[in-house]
C-alpha cells in the first residue's frame, strides 16, 4: 500500500518537551514525517535522529506567509516542535513497506513483499495479513498469490489470501472433535476468539479450553489430549523426551494407539 512521506529541510529550532523538561536544539536539519505519525529530525552526523517522536497521536503542520513552516507532534505528555527560520524546503514522496520479495502481484503485475507481518504489493492496494509464525513458500496458489506454511498441530500449506483458503477451515477439517475433553469426556471443538483454540462442546456446563498446539501432534495422551513434539526428541510419541501432553501440567504417559483402544 502506497502512502506519502513528507520531508522538510532548513535552518530549524527543535524543541522536545517531556514532563515539562524542554530540550532545545538549532541547526540545518532534515525532518521526516511518516504516515504512521512518526517524526524524525536528522542532522549531518550519525544514523540516529537528534530528536524524534514515534507514532504520535497527532501531528500538526503550520505554514507561514514567507514559506517558513512548523511541525508539532504530540503523544501523551511528549511534545516535539520543529520550527523553520525563514523559507525551508518541503516535499512529499510516495513510500511503501520494505520487505523480502515474495513474487509478483496477480492484480497489477507489481512486486509483492513480506513486511511487518503481511504480504503487500508495492504498486496497488493488495495487503494480506499473515499468522505470526507463517512461512511464505516459493509455491504459488492457483489465484497467483504465494502460499504459506503454518504449524497448528500439523503443517498446513495455504494461500496467503484468507478469502481464497482459510486456515480456520483447514484446521477444523483436520482436528475438530479429534480429542476428548479430559474434564468431562466431551468432544473438543476447534473455535476462534481472536485466536484458534480447543474448547469443550459441553460449554457452559464444562468450560475447559486449551491452546491449539503450534507444534506437530505426534500422538495422544491418556488424559485425552494430544501429545506434541518437543525439542529434537525421537519420532516415537511414547518417548517422554520427544513429546509432551498439550496440558503442560499433565504427567500421564502416552496412550496406546486409537486403533488399539477401539479394538481394531
């Protein structure tokens, strides 16, 4: 997504005030006002700004009759004012997120990048948020967008566009009613409330909930919950060094296979 970055330059006085303790500086500086409300004041030396305010609640721009300008950024009790002496230079430039290239955009033939938890296009409005631990793959969905891999008890490879393939649907198809509630024996359902989790079907009579495993499920615990891989343990789920119950406080051993329990 393209936004505008405003740049100001000139002989300026910078006043940074926090808790009534003002710090005043003057010099020929470059001021960068980013779309997220961040204001940075750079002088001739070093990479670090001489003054800044990150993600200000409000940024006000003032312009005088002779070309002078002032920029005021406010966040909570912090206040940053940059005031030009005489005519200063002003410009506005298009800017996007900068990230790792992950392919071409099927909507406009622009370039897609992964940056700040999303796959975005440098040339159009395409923007797809990613799960926190998603890995963008080199493979491409039939729609033309990249695919991603996400671990939720198993590895799911899906399109980054949730309207094309939904992680929730894939996880439910795989794990809904897969395990029994250790408190009442009811089925555990795959539910979402901000994040995916396992909840007992007998709610509100039973309010047992468990975080959906973000590691590979390698078997079942005697309590009814899944066992998940830990560290670099062995492939055998019965190896206590290689797996643990989803309930970290459970000390029961791995269960026999589901087929054996069902007499198959």
